C-alpha cells in the first residue's frame, strides 16, 4: 500500500484518528474534527460511560483500569477538546473531592 492508500485508510477510521492524521501527517489543523470527537466514535463511547457523580469508576483511581484516571487519560490521547464541559466538570469534581493534604490527588480517593 502506498502513502496515499495508507492516508485514505486512516481517514476512513474513527474521527479521533482522522483528526490526528490531518494534524500530524497532513499538517492541517481541523478543529471541526476535534469538536466531533465528543459526539462520535470512541470519544462518545467513553463519555457515555461517565456516571452522574462525575466519575467513570468508583473514584479517581478505582477500579484501576476503568477509573476516571485512565478514562481521562484515554480521552486525552483521543485528543478530545480540552474545553469539553463533561471533562472540565469531572476534573473539578476530582480536584474538589480527592485532594490530599499535600495538594496532590489521592489515588484511592477519600479515606473516610
């Protein structure tokens, strides 16, 4: 497969992949594609699993692989718009409720 074929194949994938191809391989900034990540494909699926209290798991780092920590990391790697309100709300909830005395985030949440 030649380069054009590879690019065409990548552009037929998830909107997050399309965004990264335009940005990284074609040197085109496509904000329209980045905005769609929250409402289509993998980004939409991740966001749809968010619980009403603002976490994806039980707490910031529980259970480990499906926790808010890893889900937010995955969403970042999908290049979801950092101004997405659900993302901002979840981060605010984590910072308000799971901050340790040293100012860092407690990986296991509150010990109450």
